[in-house]
C-alpha cells in the first residue's frame, strides 16, 4: 500500500477532472443520498470528520449541516485544492467551522484534537492502508453517541466487470476473479486493495458497530455508452435509476462502490 503521497499529489488535476465529470458527480450525489437517509441532526448541528477527504467533495454537501468540519488527508496538494474549492463554492464556510489537517489516518490520535464526532466519513481510503480493520476500529472509537460511520470502498466485482465489459479483456477478467489488488489508474497505477461484500462486512464485525444501511454506488453508470452522459435529462434518469437500485438486492453488490453506514450497537 502507498507509503508516500507523491502519486496523489501528482494527480490532483486528474482527480479534479474526474470529480467534476458526470460520473464523478453521480458518485458524490449517490453517496450523499445514502447518508441523508440516516442523518437525524438538524442544520448546523453536526460535528463531522472526513478522513482521506480528497478534494472536499462531501464537505460541499455537508456545509449547511455541519457545526464543525475536520478534513484530513496525507496529500498536501489535495488539501490545498480542497481548501481553495470550498472557499470558492462555500464562502461562508470558514473560521472555526472548518479545519484542514495534513496527516495520516494511521496517526489519527496524534493529528486530531480530543473529541467525538456525529458523522465520520471514510470514503475510498481503506483501499490504500495496510490495516483497514484497525483504521475502522480507530474511527469507531471517535464516534459520539448515536453518531454515524460512513464507509465507501471500491468493489472487487466491479474490477472484473470493467475488464470484461469495458476493456474486452477476457483473460484479464478471468485472472481478476481470484485477485483483490489492482492498479489505481487515476493515481498513476499505485496499488489499490478492493473489497467483496463479505470483506467489508468483516471489517466491522466485533467492533461494537451495527450496520444501518448497505448500498451500491454506480451500479449501471460505468457500463453505459457515454455519448449522452452530459444531457441533463439522461443524467437525472440515470441518477433516479441508481438511487432506486442502490438499496436493492442483488443489484447493490454490483456497484462500482459499496457503501456501509454504521453506528454503535449501544446507541
């Protein structure tokens, strides 16, 4: 797993381009749609921690809901770009309401001040750490009573389908049936772990966490022809389809991403 932020620093522009593409926007909107089902706090009440925050995409959705936002990433350039984007798009989000922390999730306790959070986001980060379960346990320990832990991971299943359907690489797809590690092409082929549904469930077992929701993100989008993806009507139809399928079995298991939303068992 990556020990250095260099691949992420070098590819900030590529990640920004993806994030602002229809495919990237669908990912973020669907993630937010899933989380909204479980948020009980009123506007301006949430204490939020986003580890591996990237370009602050979720902070854009949470700006009106959060009392405080703490964004942590080990890529200095990601954080710098996130800060610029948020100040431009949400000019009222400043001062003591938002804090940017340059650090590693593995040293969370050294990076962050004491305190608990009502919502903790860990989205497409577990792919790049050596001890995913240890990270989940550490984050669960920072949940406030009744707080939510939102986990998003890339699925191994989607890597197999991508090779077979999008790249027409049947030999590679067959080999991928028995793999979990794949190159993250958007970050210069840095090593990336992927997860099956069972893998993700096992991460939260025995951690005093209960799963409130299981969702698939981008079940159909990645396999459709892209010519019409910028058409607003088609985009809305696709978003509605994805929302409806995201919580239904077996479709949710075929998403590009799996999304678990958890809370403490005694909450």
